[in-house]
């Protein structure tokens, strides 16, 4: 691919508002969109304060689920012709909003209710929820395969990258699990410890006993969410933000990280080059032939609804929707106990720790 010189000031490309002259505040013609014109203008204007988010929520609370989902989809699918393809200008206004979070919550509830397969997954989890943590460790497929016998050699901790930065030891976790003391396991599930693991997998191939602390920790995280213990710790509570960040990307854009997500303010360690890249990310994407919010095959693309549908079915079959619901439920309950709105809670857990 030949790289051509790029005029950052004058070049036209999707996402470059001044250059492209996109009428992003325009109220679209589609009947659904027209009906909700005021809300849409608000959505596009807002880097919303908590009060404004309340207005969002109040507006949405009066709408039935189908209308909320239909409005989101109509906005998502609105497109304009761009060179030989289409550009979807509203995706950038939708990602990460209270609107998207509310829409996802309601849409996923409908998916769960309407699927026999989901009901089977849910039944297993619901039964597991009522049993002891020791029962889970002995029966959950991942934990069962993650430990045979641990001899506490510490090889896993010695090579664990997370152990370098946190007060964290996979050896200690394996010891607690192996001892099968219910109270100690519950304490572990309520702590930040299980969330410090990066899930890099380095510990698994090095264990002389063929154990997998990596797998065990992933299983313990599920158990913590099912029992609702995760909200007792800072990192655990942050699962609510994660469920809507990565979960929102997976559910709506079929990728874990949407290219507009990693803002430099949250990644100061990436340095000034990253900040410069981020500022000009739309140009960069165009230069390498990717397609920010356009039809296409590289990162940042608009995902075809049929593809999204297939991918969603995979998460559903794996029990992800059940776990997301537990996280959502626990967050809503804790927000209520704290006397704050769900969006304030979202801000709180994101900035904690
Ligand atoms: S899990 Fe494996 S590597 Fe880690 S302490 Fe136990 S036996 Fe050693
Ligand atoms: S998977 Fe987790 S516990 Fe294992 S080495 Fe990586 S960070 Fe450490």
C-alpha cells in the first residue's frame, strides 16, 4: 500500500466534521427519528452531566422496550454515501452513552426471555447460585479442569506479571481453593484479589502439576458475580463499567474495543505519540485503508446486523447474558442503597481505585 501525504487541515473524510461538512445536528427524515428529534439533538450535543443523564433516563423510561431498541437501530443505521461506500455518522454519538446502556439492558432481557437455549443456561446457573462455593469449585467445568493438586511451589506467582504490580499471588488463590474452606473462599470472592489477574495465561503452561490458576480465577470471577459478592470490592464493582464498555462493544459493534474508546486521559502511560495518534485517529484509519464507522472489513467498521445477530447468539449460548444480568442487577441494587442514580453509580465505579 502506498502512503500519500495527508493534509490534516483540509482533507475530507468521515468523522472529520469541519472538513466533511457533515450536518451532524440535523434531525433525520426517518419517521422514528423525526418523532424523537429533540432527544436526538440532545444526544448529539451531550457530553452529559449527571443531571442531563437523568433527563435521558426519564425520557427513555416512558418508552416501551421495542421503541427504545427501534430508535437506537434507526440512529445506528442512518447512513450517508461516502466515496464508494457508506458512512454511519451516528455510531460515534451512541457508543458509551446512558442511552446505549439502557437499550442494551432491555434488549438483552428480551433475548433471554425469548430463547429456550438461554433458559437452559440460566437454569444451571440459578441452581449453582443456591449451592455452596465449594460445590461450584467441584462442579463448574472450568474450575474442575483447573486444579488437580497444588503443591504450593509458587512457580505460577514467580512468573505472574500481575504479582509484580499488586499484592497478588495465584499460588495463594490455589491454596485457598484447594483447602475448600467455604468462609475463606467467600472472603476471596468479595476481595479485589481475583480481579488483579490479567488473564494472560502465562501461569498455566508452567505449572508442574498441570493446574491452571488462570482458569480457576476466571471461574471464581463468574462465581463472585453470580453470588453478587463482586460489588463488595472496588475492582469487582468496576465490572458494571466493564460490562457496558467491552460488553457494549461486543453487543453493538462485535469487537472488544471500539477505536474511539482508548482516550489518552485514561492511558497516560501510552505517551504523547498516542495522544497525537488519537487526535488524528480518523485520518490514520483512512490512511491504512480501514474504515471508521463505514461498511467494510477492517477495524472500526460498521458491522452488518446479520453478523451481529450471529455473534450475539454465541455469547448467549455461553451464558454471558446471564452474567451481565447479575452484574446489572447488583449495580442497580447498590446504586439504590447508596441513594444515587445508575449513571452516577457508573461514573463512581469508573473513577474508583
Ligand atoms: S498452581 Fe501449580 S505452579 Fe502454582 S503453586 Fe500450585 S503447583 Fe505450583
Ligand atoms: S493468568 Fe493471571 S494469574 Fe496467571 S500469570 Fe497471568 S496474570 Fe498471573
